[in-house]
């Protein structure tokens, strides 16, 4: 009976750790999606050639 309780507690801890890790990964994924959207908006801006006024041209 004691072995059964130990096994149940062990797998319960593993389950809780897995749920926690899943939640943290989901939050990280949402954060990276926001960063990706911001970078996509920045890359849509027209390229500005800044070498035109260079003194060695």
C-alpha cells in the first residue's frame, strides 16, 4: 500500500511539473509572437539608402 502511495505522489508531481512547463512555454510563445509581429511591421518600412551622401563616393 505504501508503494502505491509513493508512486501516485511521484506521478502527481510529474504531472504538475508538466502542466507548469506547458503554461510557461505557452506564455513564452505568446511573447515571441508579439515580437515577431513587431519585427514584421518594422520590415515593411521602405529602405532608406543612407550612403548617398558619403564623402568617398
